[in-house]
C-alpha cells in the first residue's frame, strides 16, 4: 500500500459495539544504494514503530465514584457523588427491594434497573422514589468503558434519621385517648402506629406496617388525639422522621399510660337478706368509678380475656359509690368481684378471691342424735348460735357421702328445711339403715355437712336376726336354719337383694345391688350375710338371656343353694319385695368355720386398732378379743385363717395407717375409705402383692403417694381421692397393668400428668380433677383405649389438647377444659359426637350408672354398670 504500514486499536464500547481507531503510519527508510552484486550484502528489515500514549487517561476505565449519598427532599431523592478521574459521563442504577444484588450480567443489569445514563454532572434527582426502600449505585464511564458496581455498598443517606421520641405516654378520658411524646432532635414530622390486640409485634415489613396500622402521619406537633379507641386494649408507637428517613419502632415498648389505674378496692363483702345481696367495698384512691363482676357457679376463675370477662359477667359499671344491691341473685351461690377504674384503666381482678360474706354462717349443730322406735325416728340437736333455721338431710344407704354439689345434695336428700326448732320426727324411715345430717342456716349461708359423721344413734339398733337353728352343737351335729331370699326392683333399674331367716328381720348385706346391665350368665355375689355374730353366707345372682334374674345362696361352707322359686321376673313392679321359696342354710361349728389366724396378722390388726382410736369406732364387735379374727367386725378370712378382706369404711377410724398392715400377706381388698385417717400412706402397702382393691378415699391423708404402690400388679381399683395428698403423681403407677379405676381427685397433687398413665391399658375411669396439676395433657392418654370416663378439670393445665384424645373410642363422658384457664381446649373437635362433655356430664353419667359421684371412695361398692367388671363380681 504505497509502502505505508497502518496500525489499528479496537476498543469495546458499553453498548456492545467496537470502536476501531488508527494508531498512526510509518514510512520505512530509503534503502541504501545497491553496490555491485559481488560485494553488496542483503538489506536488514526495519521494525514498525509503536504508538505513543497520549497521557490523558482516555484509554483506561475510570474508578467508581466515591461518597455516593442521597437525601430526601419532600417527595424526591437527591443523589450526589464525587467526580471520578477520567470519567466523561455517569450512569445511575436503582432498586427498591433487594439492596445488595445489583450487577451487570451479559451486558444488562440484574436485580436493579438503569435509572439514568449519560449524566455529566455529579448529582441526580429521583422524582418519584419508593416511599420506604431505595438503593442506588453510580458508575463512571469514558471511552474505555465503565467502572464496576459494588452491589453490597449502595449509596448512603447523607445524614441520619432522628431518634425515636422519648416519653411516649397516653391518657384515656372515657371517650378519647390523648397521646403525647417528647420532641426528637432533627425531626421534621411524626407518624403514629396503633393496634388494639397485639401489644409487642408492630414492625415495618417490606415498607408496610405489620401487626399494627398507620394511624396518623406528617404530624408536626408532639400530641395526637385518638377519638374512637378500643374500649379496653390500646397500643401506640410514635416514630420521628426527617429527610433521611424515620426512627425504628421498638415494638416491645409501646406508649405507656401517663399514670396508673387505681388499686383494687379492699374489704369487698356482701350480705344476703333472703331476696337480695348488698355488696360493699372500701373506696380506692384515685378511682373515678367502679365495675362489679358476678358469677353464680365458678368462684375462682373470673378474669378479663381479650377485653371481655371470662367465667363471670359484668353486672354493673360506672358506679360512683361504694355499694351495690343485686336484686335477684342466685339462691345459694354468689361470687362478686369489684374493680376500680380511672382514666388510666381499671384494677385487676383477683379471680381466686371474690367478695366475702359480711358475716359467717352459723356453726354445725352439735350433739346430733336420733332414736328409732321401730316405726319412726326422732332426731334432735343442739341449737347453733346465730342460726335462723335448720335443714335435715337424709340417706338410707351410704352413710358417709352426703354433700352439696352444684347447689344440690348428692348421696342424700333434703328431708326437711326451714325448721326453727331443734327436733324433727321422720315418720317412715328405712327399717334398718338411717343416716341424718343437720345444718344450721342464716342470711350468710348454711353450715357445712360433715358427711363422715352423721347423727348418732341413741340406744341399740333393733335386732336384725339371731337365726332359727336346728341341730345340736353339743353333739357336733351340723346346725342349720331356714330362710328366704328377697328381691325388689328399684327405679334406677337395679335389683336389691336381702336375706330373711324365718321369723326374723330382713338382713341387708352391704353390697346387695344387682346392676341393670350386668353380663349374661355371670354369677355375681353380695358381701357377707351376717346373722348375730356369724357369717352365714352370701347371696348370688346372674342375668339370664331372657332378662330374668336367677338367684341363690352361697353358704359359708358348702355348695350353692338354689331355691325352687328363684327367678326374678322382668315384669316385677318397682319397690315391691318378692320372696323365694324356703331354703335350709347349714351353719358349721364355730371351730370348723372360723380357723385361727397367724399371729403376725392378728398383731397387724391390733396395731391398726390401737393406732386409729379403736375404742371410738362405730362398729368394733370382737376386736382385740380372743374370738377368731374372722369374727371381728369387717374382717374376712379364708379357710386357713388368713385375712383376705378388711372393710372398716365409714367406721370413724382416726389416726395414722400403721405399716404393720403389710403383714396381711393374703389381703385382696382393703377398705379404709371415709374415715378420719391422717398422716402418710405407708410405702409398705406396696408389698401386698395379692391386693386387688385399695380404697383410702375420703380421709385426711397427706404427703406423697408412695411410688411403691406401682408394685401392686393385681390391683384393679385405686381410690385415693378426697384427701390432702401432695407432690407428683408417681410415674410408677403406670405399671399397674390390671388397673381399671384410678381416682386421685380433690387432693393437692402438683407437677405434670406422667405420660406413664397412658400405659394403663385396662383403665376405664381416670379422675385427676381438683388438684394443682400443670403442664400439657400428655398425648400418651390417647392409648387408653378402654377409657370410659375422664375428669381432669379444675387444675392448672396449659397448652393445647393432643390430637390423640380422638383415639379414645370407648369414651362416654369427659371434663377437661373447665377451670383450666390456660388450656387451649378443643375437646369437642377431637372426640366423637356421642361423648358427653363437661363437669355436669361426667357426674351425671357416673350417677346414672350407679352413683359413683365425686367421692368415688365412699360409694365404690355401688358403682353400678360403669365398672361392674372392675370389682371382680362384687356388687
């Protein structure tokens, strides 16, 4: 090309094209004259000269601009930066979300967008930025290219937002809330956020408030009036703002009340005049008004939950005096709570301490006693101080379980009320069993029923039977006597049995009720039929397929005796006694019938007698005498003289249970319920390996339940309710594989329900109510596939109910949620629709199948069909 050599430089451009530039030209030197060929050497090539740098930096990419910063100016953002050496222009990238991911990928921006390009100045105004989140990056460019983006370091605010306003507080005047705060340095405006439910969760998420709302913005003063706040719950947060942004929200510290609510009124008390209740209290300092809450059932659970009362109702509000008259209260149960209020709120409710009676009910009448003349009972008692009237309760069966439950008598009936004298005549009593309790009443209520101590009999009980006997004791010939089995149908559907020796009174054994839904062809037996001092046998009966009941008699020795007329018809009238034909019952010689017992067992019984004030027992025939142990009241022995059953229930035992009872190695049933026993349960009882039934309910026992009771592998019935037992429920009880009933209610037990309870595969009834149990209901309870009745109410349980409760396929009734205020309860959603739910449902269900109400101990031998199989055939 005319001897000229050209050099070119190619430069990549930001838009992806290439710029081709000349680097200049060079002419080679003129060649030297060629000498003669003989002497002329070959010419040397001359190198191409390199372009010389210009020195202005235009061939290098400029560095990124420093001091990138921005400020808010009302509705726009002004972005500025320092000039970059060698830069001919600037480009601005922007994002309103990520803030640390902007980059150039394949010639295009990612996680940001190009906001402006070709800028020659060192500032830029963004006219419509995002309201809350803005990220900017500036790059410098020239002909050599553009600087890199430092994605993790966007432009910074040119200054700082103001600090959060201090001393945020508010006052409530009954219709509006006035919120105030201290001014914040450098603040140009304030924004108020509000919520009426969550008090610690307000925050700004993705530029918007969460768990609160923006109540007011662009405030220039330091106060704000909220005209229609929630009546009970209000939470406010104030932030200060300027051109650099707004202060943070301290969600856990909302505005505080500018003062304090008044304290709860003291000396809350009331009196009842028969038609209305007058409630009074002391004035509370700084109180502007008072509100009265009321309930006629629960007396310890009133509280304000989510702004509304729970387990009580608002009876009166805006009271300015210190008295209130309740014109139509419940006749028997009334609970009141008074709170004091002012512009800062109301005092708290002490749910466990309602208003007290302004006076006290009278004491229980002393010297309650009665006489029986064969046709009527004359009951008398001493007058009670301050008593206006008396009420008499009566029962002809249990004798130690009368109580007032849910305002109605249980296991007894109100025989007479509003009596003003200290005597009463019962014209048609039961011929053999009568229990009476007298309570004294006035305007403040009635005295308590001491269920374990009914009125005492004066004189002797009319003779029941001595038995007509034939035979000769002198010659050793076996004696016998004649009698009949009697039966009648009760209104509950059960059948009551008794035995009547010829010419004598009817004998009613303690356990004598045949359940309405007994199993077909299963023989059940009564407790001992005692004639005089002799145990003569037991009545036995079974249900036939057609519905009739066949009955017979098991003598103390010998085979079952079946009368000729021995079938109880399905059509029998209620309360009409039917008799069998006469049977002859053998009565063996005393020496053959009642063998001597081992000395260790006799000594154990003597130790019990001495420890429990035996001289004052209600019944103590033959005790600590030389008579065979099997003739002692309440003691049953086998053919070898070993004690197999000890039944001293309802017998006024008072004192500790001696550990010596562990020497009754053949003992199968121990009934010490409904007495006044105290002290600890001996751990040695866990050595009674043959024990099937252990009833210690209805006493004053204290201390912890011994872990050793878990060793009673044959135990079917464990009733320890209605005592003062404390500590935790022993996990070892979960080893009682045969257990059918576990009743630990109405004690002072604490801690969690042990998951081992779920191992009681044969359990049918679980009573743990009226304790101080805490924690969650263990999911292991769902393994109790045979459970029929569950009562966990009135504890301190919390959390949510486990879904496994839905696996309780045999459940009939359950009370779990009541009086467990921290328990999130959805029991009805978990169990079958057929399950009866609630305290009343549980008690009604148990009562319907035999009367096993809250004091299961005192009536366990009459529990009916619910646990008939549990008692091993005893009824």
